[in-house]
C-alpha cells in the first residue's frame, strides 16, 4: 500500500450503519464542549478578569491562530501522505496535546498574562488541528453517497450542538450554585477531558478506516484551478467571519446593550444552540428536496434580516432578542450540517478532475479558513470595540449603539457576500453521482492493472 494512497469508502458497499454513525459523531460533542468557553467567554475573561485588556487579548488570539496558516496545510499534507494508517495516530496525538492545553487555558494561575494566553491557545489550536483535519477527512471517506454524507455531517454536527448546549447550560447551572466565572471555565475544561476519553476511544477502536484506492499524485500545484473549491472556501470563510464577530461580542452585547444577567445570557445561548439542534433535521430534509448549496443559501438569506433586528435593540429587549436567537439558531443548523458535506463532494470532483489525492489537504485549508476567520474577527473587532469606552462604569449611549451595529450589521454584509459565492454552485446530486461513477470505473481499472 502506498503511503500517499487516497481513501475509498468501506461504507459504500452497504448502508452506513447507525453504530458507525454514532461512534464517528460522538467526538463532535467533546470538541464542542470548549467552544463557548474558548471562542465566546475566554476573550472577555482574559481581557477583564485576568486584566490583559481587550486590545491585547484580541492581538494575542489573532497571533496564536495565525500559526494555523502554517500548521493546517502541513497536517493536511501529512494526512494525505500517510493515508488511512495515519488517521488514528494523528487524531490521538492531537487529543493528547489539546487536552492539557485546554485545561491550562481555562484554569490560569494567579499572575497569568499575555505569554500564558498565547502559549496555551497556540498549543490548543495545534492539537485541535491534529484532531480536526484527519477527523473531517475520515468522515468524508466513510461514504461517497450524496445523502449519506449529509447524514454523517448532520450526525456529527448534531453531536457538536449537543456539546455546545452542554457548555452553554452548565455555566447557568453553576451560576445558580454560586460558582464564579473562573470556576465555571475551569470545570468546563475538565468536563471536556472526561467526556473525551471514552468518546475518542470509541472512535479509534470501532470506526472502520477507509480502504486505499489507486495511488495518484498528491500536490498543491494548481489547487486554485479548482474553481468549485475556491468559491466554496471563500463562502465558508466569509460565513465564518459572519458567525465569529457576534460569537466574540455576545457577552458584551448582552451585558452592555441588553443589560442582562449572566444567567440570562447563558439561557439565550442555550436557546440559540437548542434551535440549531432542531434546525439540523429540518435542513437535512430541505436539502433532499433541493441541492445542498441552495439550501445553505436559503438559510443564510433568512438569517440576515432576522439578525439585523439586533442592531436596534436596547435595555430590556431580551424577549425580542430571544426571537432573534430562535430564528438564527434554526438557520445555524444549515451552517453546521451542509457546508462540510458540500466540501466532501467538491473533494471528489477534485480527485476526478485533477487526479491528485489531496482530500485531507483540502479539508486542512477548510479548517484553516474557519479558524482564520475567528482569528481575524478577534484581532480586529476586540481592538475596535476597545476604543468605544465600554470599560467605563457608564459607557456612552453612542458607544453602545455602535457596539450593537457592529454586532449585528457587519455579519450580514459577510453573509450576503457568501450567498453570492455559493448560490450558483453547479454540483448537484445528479452530477455528483456521475463523478462517483467515473471515479469507481477509474479505480477499478487501476486495480485491474495492478493485479
């Protein structure tokens, strides 16, 4: 077997089993538990509670995530090079790096400063990449069937949403039990590690590895010639910016604009992500009637006017904002379930058209775009809002209005641009079936020549 062999699906010979789907999806819950703490709560916690400041915190988070520009493509090439045999090794290595980094990031000692934040977050993102790139590639090759892939991504992202719900509801429960912010963050880190041990053990021991197929050249050369991938990656990046800005500003928006308590903030988060759980099967059904990219475009189109309402809310408008969270949360289900499934289809087109085995490399760029979007959001938005005077005991009314505008309207601009990129993708179910048929014939011929 060549180290650079691409992957074929063992599941293509029959229906994807529920046991495999469960074992593959479960780590999504574990990787999602730190999502709210790391992406939403850590920036404000380090800026205000630890005392680093908004601007410095934003810069550090940007720099630590900027390292992904190097590590993500490198890990993608490693995954492509070592093929199926490397998937388990890379996932295990990533988990062993990410677990202690997460605990240290969420449990800073007295006197922790910028260096601590940078080192912990940099190693956490490295471990996360070592897990995510092979994990996503593994899922893309468990089945080449158009709707099975949507089942896989829907199952994984449902587990992700359940993990996010857990991380959103636990702080509310711990708040009622009089745990402070630092204690809540620390406990969430340990919970993620505790859930991770059985979840990753199940993944590594029970989920079948893809089988190698005919070797082909693996190269970055000409990757921009894949126009479908470039368009989809651009839409994914812009949508990541659109989702990253409000994720980072959510605690500030709730406390400063709506003037809600921490408990109410956590309940709103639970409503948002709980709606996404409901939304995933809804969008899965819609994508069976229409194409995946049209369904995703529809979800983003609905999100924009609903989210724009938040720009005009103020103190006491919690009920209206709850409606915004409900509608946009339902649409988040499409954001989570559909784009990775489209990306897997595009990777098949890449293998057919360019005869290169770079599925993991494409997913590495996909992963990098997601994290880079969050890095840019943190590196630009936090320094920007730090100039609004929000740290004053009574922030100016104009500053609060500007915060609301940044929170709600800038993301809509990015969403609309993403819609323009993705809405006309030509990769329908029928065209993807033709791609898989041609790949099967080519792989069968290559296997015959080797025999």
